[in-house]
């Protein structure tokens, strides 16, 4: 038998071919059975050893996680699942706030026996953490994954996101530096027309109009003029709104609910959005080529690189230019899926965050007509004195944007992770690899320790130096006047990031790439808006008593 085994496979084949020959065939089949049994046993052993090794590794990692986490302070677990079922977003923020008050600037919460969440609230440690922890965990971005497929820009390791971030930063910078107007006049006009249309009904819903402004501004930036002329733009807007409404609901299921009809309806909306994105991408690249050819014919073909030309063309979009696409093409085989997913992800994130910022600012301006009037005076003053791009001289407007983003950041938490290595912070705390790291931005940005006793009050002047004089300067017409004006030189717009507790756009390696663009874009849009309209709260009479509704009124200025 042993000699047979050694001679395998020849001897086995021989036995099989000759299995009909009497007792030899019996011996052969016994041998085969015996052999199969041994093989099967060996396979079982190998699997058992591999599984045991894997389980041991997991158990070892778990014990290590528990051991390292012991040194981090935090409330005791309420159940086996820790603080996993914390309820609503507000309840969770309250829990974080209580925990920080009790345990200090770093505290842990167990979200289950294997998932550790560490919250950091000290501005210096946050800065360090945001630089060192470069990854983002995919399960946090489940809403993005369900809606946009394998879009890996927002929730993935830094290695995966790096190239795409660089492309996007490059394109946005080109836009910021290569063009005089961040939001071109035709885009502003298109938005103002929409406001006029809505006002024919008497008032507008703040949320809806902010969403529309953000959508048009971002779409025109990403896809260029093709977007403004695109017949399907309003369907795109409607779809994106519907998806935004349901995204968190479907992501809240632990197991993707394939059995729910509503889930498939939601998925069909996402597929429609994907098709429309592909449509606008196609139109955009077609237009880019057209622009390149037009440019080539006017400049005797001196520029050979089509992409360069497309990016200097005044009204072309940024993201969809061939440069972005071809970079992606080189990278992956399933490029179309992924590129489209990333484009939808950027559009979705940029739209939601920008819309929420515009809505907050309008709400503040409506509640504070005095600031609104001062901003109007500033806009008129700056516009009279300059011809070129001028929003950077509108200090009070910019300070109002900073302050609105401080009081109500787009999201209540920043989320990070270090997937491979433990994170050693300067205060000798070690955070185990794989833990979810969060920064409670909303708490931090309204914390008295960083912002003073009036931290929860709306006060744009906190971002202006010499702010005591600012209000009188606007009245006298000197806030943003000529640079040789002695009063003006005493007023400075502070860089909000100088305060380490200012993080509406995150910070460090995974900070928002749209930050500068958004501030300038929103300022440009608001400057045009406030120049034409006063924004007032709609007051309705209900049963004889007057109550304010969430709707606002744009009253045309007489100028
Ligand atoms: C008011 C508007 C916006 C706000 C408040 C905002 C805020 C944020 C925040 C808080 C992050 C996470 C940062 C971190 O983890 O440190 C982020 C990431 C990001 N933002 Fe924005 N954002 C806005 C608009 C935009 C726009 C218009 C774009 C693109 C055109 C954009 C592109 C991105 C990208 C690509 C990332 C992911 C970076 C990464 O994970 O590597 N954002 N944004």
C-alpha cells in the first residue's frame, strides 16, 4: 500500500483502469476509499488548524484591545453590547458631553465587545490625532456605500483616498486661482431667477431655497456650463433630495434589508441618479472637447494639452475634465463604476453640507436684521470701490459665514481611525488600532473654554480684530474701504483656524478639500443675494395672533 501511495497518481490511475479484474479491483476500491478518507481527514485537520489560528489571532487581538483600552477612562458598559443602542443623535451627543465632563478630554465608549469608540475633546490633542489617524472606517460610511456603491473617497483608508483627494484639490485650486469669479454671473442669475419665481408665491421655504442654491453652485462648479443648460438638472436635484431623505434610514439596518420593497425602490432611485450622473459626465466631456477645439482654433493650436485649455476656459466645470477621468482610468478596471460613485459622493456631500451652511446663515440673518443691514452696507461699499473679485474684502460677511459654521457645523462629529498601528498621543494615552476615533465638533465649537462665556451666542465680530470699532466703521463707511484708510488698517479678519477648536471642515490629512472654495463661493452668492434683496421672516396670522413660520421672504431692494 505504501509503495502504491508513493507512486500516486500513476498507480491510482492504473488501479482505476483495471478495476474490473477480480480481487485486485476490490483491493483497489478499498485503497481508494481509504485514501479518500485520509485525504478528507487531512483536509479537516488543516482547516481546523487554520480556523484555530485565525480565532486565536482574533482572541489575541481582542484581549490586546481590552488591555490597551483599560488605560483610557470612560463610563462602565451598561450591557454586553456596551453603549451600542444609544438612541438618537442628540442622545449620543449628550452622552459624550456627560462623559467628557466626568472623565476628561479623552474618554472611551464600548459600542459592543469588539468595537471601541474614543472621543477626544482637547483641541491640542485633536490636532495631533487628526494628523496621525489618517483612515476612515467603511462601516461608518454605510449610507454612502448603499447609495453610491464602492465610492471609496470618503470612507476608506488614506492610501485608497490619497490620489483622488490630490486630483480634486488640484482641480479646485486651479479653479480658485485660474478664475476671477468663483460663482460665474450666469450661475448667480440662474439662482436669482429661481428666487424671483418662488417669490411669486409670496414666500420661500428656507431649507428648499438653500438646497437649490447649493445644488446650482456645486453642479456648475463640477460640471461647468453644461450643467446650467442641462434639461435633466431638476430631476437630478429631486433625486438627490429623495436619496438624502432616506439614506440614513436604510443605513441604520445592521443587515442590508434586501427583503424590504422600500429598499429596492430606494436602490432604483440610486440607479437613476447614477444614470443621470453618467449623462452629465458625458455632456461635460463633450463640451470640454468642444471648448478645446474652439480654443485651439483661436490660438493657432499653441496649446497641445486639451485639459489645460479646458481648465482655463471661463465657464467649464472642473471635475469632469478629461484629466480627472483619465487619472481614474489608469487606476482601476472598474473605473466607470468607481468614478461615477465618487462624483456622486462629492456632489452629495458638497450639496448637503453647503445647503446646510447657507440655510443656517440665512436663518441668522433673518433673526438679526441689524447684522444684515451692516453686511449690506459693507457689500455696497466694497462694490463701489472695486471692479474685480471682491468678496475677500467683505470682512463682516465672511465673519458671519465663519460664525454660522461654528454654531452649527454640518455634522456633529468628525470620524477617524488608525487601521494598522496603535495611536500614541503626546499625553501618553495609547489608542488601539482599529478603534473609532471621534471629535465632538458641535460640543467643541460651543465650549466656553475655547470661545469664552458667550460661546453659544451668534457673534460674527469674534472673528474680527479691533471688533469694538467694527460696527461704527461700517456705519461710517470705512470697514472695507481703501487700504490707506487708517480705520480700515485697524480691522482684521482673523483666520478662524487659529483657534484649534474651529473645525467645521475638519483638519489634518483627511480635512475637507472643498473648504476654501465653499467659503468663497457662498460669500459670492450671498453678496449678490443681499445686494438685491432684504431677507425677512414670513410672519403669518394664525387665529388673530402673529407667528413666525420657517418660511422667509426676499424683499427686492430699490436700487
Ligand atoms: C459647507 C460646506 C462643507 C462642509 C461644512 C464640509 C465639511 C467636511 C468635513 C467635516 C469633512 C471631514 C473632514 C475630516 O474628517 O477631517 C469633509 C470631507 C470632505 N469634503 Fe467637505 N464640506 C463641505 C463642502 C465640500 C465641497 C463643496 C466639496 C467638494 C467640492 C467637499 C469635498 C470633501 C471631500 C472630498 C472630503 C473627504 C476627504 C477625505 O475623507 O479624505 N466638501 N468635508
